[in-house]
């Protein structure tokens, strides 16, 4: 299957939320109420460096998604970077090359935006995802921290 990657629309939000919910971690942290997700999508559309990308199959169904956030900074000799978040692939397509296509799409968009670094975080309990990211050329170079506010 050759997916078509494109910027998400507001109409895609329910399908993206379904992808976010379709794993052991997402099942416990995502909600069925769409209003907060729609509000967040609207806010993302106002942020120039924040993109939600979806992949659709030949029938127009959303089968994968990721968020790409562009950041300028002074570190690493002022290297512009992109952060990839919320990477999800429908269960029936996992392990069939969709992840590599998704990462290639993100890399292409990041390069086009002048980025010299693509970074991500992944939950430490996602062993399969950690193996995939390392196989895709990502280096586990940092330890991430989160603090609820």
C-alpha cells in the first residue's frame, strides 16, 4: 500500500483520536469527548510551526498520523529542528513498512523547512517503537523528563 500523506483537516480529528486511542497507553489517557481535540486542532492551525499530518489509504481512510513541530534555537550552532510527536499507525498496517514511509515523509518536510535535526521522544515502555526508531536511524542520546502542570 502506498499511502498519501497530507496535512490533516478538522474532519480528520475523530480518526486521529481513534489512532491515538488504539494502544495500551492511549486507551488509558485519551477520551471519547471530541471537543477538547477539536479545540486543540484549531489552536494548532494558528501556530505556524505546528503541523498534524495524516496518511490515507486508497479509499481515503486515515491509517496513520504524526505531529511535526518546527523550532528555531541557538544550541547546536543554531540548528533549526523538528520534533515528531503522536506517531500512530493503524494496527493492521504495523510491521508492513508504513512506519518507514511515515518517517521519510517527516524527514522530507523537516528538510524543506530548513531543519538540520529531527527529534522525538517515545514512552520507555514501547519496546517495539524504540527498536523501530533506532532502526530508522534515531539515536537514544538523551533522557527525557516530564512534569505535569
